[in-house]
């Protein structure tokens, strides 16, 4: 096995998928930025959730907003629903794992907030339940998925946003998810503060 060739192939595939995806993804990403900025300007917050690598992405995104991305600015209200182990394990133990995000959305969410729901397949049941909870609370939803968007793509209201990576391989979808999150962070900062000089 030629490891250099294999690594090169990964880089090439990742770059090709990103370039191919921009045509279908740029507009919904821009729409998601506007939705998040509107929420933040109305003293709302962004709640994010997902499993596994998507949980890490939710935490990464929340950290970039609460702390900073590339520009100095005041902290922005964001919360990863994946980080409170006591809350998550108590819900999973007392009820079911599918409720670990939904119960937090019902407890913490307000109508001016936004839920960023991340799932590479679009079929994560606990993320699906979080979307149901968000809709109950009149919280707008942005989904970040891959493949065909799965079940989550069919759950959205008219004013929700569907960001779907047109790829099949989980690793490639996750790589585009990270780029998408950085686009969201950059867009939020430039909408709030203007473009850097």
C-alpha cells in the first residue's frame, strides 16, 4: 500500500466534493447566516446538537461563537446541547436516549432562538426529536446533513433551512460540515461587524 498516494487521494476527493457542493450549498448557508444573525440581534441564542463527530461539530461551533472566530468581538449566545453529561445521562437513564436533546430544547429554548441540528445521515433519532421540540417551541431550525438529507429533510417548516452535503461518504460529509460551520461563523461576524479591512 502506498500511503502517500492514499493520503493524496483523500485530499483530492475532499477538495473535489467541496468544489462540487458549493453550487447547491452556498444559498442555504447564506440563508442560515441571516437566520442566525436575526436571532442573535433579537437576544436569541443558537443551540446545536448532534452525535459523535456531529457532537464535536456542535461544540466547535458553539465555542467559536461564545469565544471568537477570526475577529475580535463580544461573545455571542450559543450552546452545544452535547456537553452536559449529567443532564444527558439522567435523561437517557430515566427516559430514553432519543430524548437527550429534545428535553433540553424544551427547557432552554425560546421562540427567538435557532436550533442547528447536525447529522451526516439526516436520520439520527435524538436529533429528529430535538427538531420536533424546536417546532413545538416555535424555534426555527437549520439542519446540516448529507446524502439526501434523510428523515430530517422532510421535517422542515417553510422558514427553516436545509443545508445538505451532496455526498455519500461520512468522512467527506463531515469535512464539508466543518467548512460550512466556518462559513457560518465568518458570515455571522461580517454581518454583525462588517468585513475586515
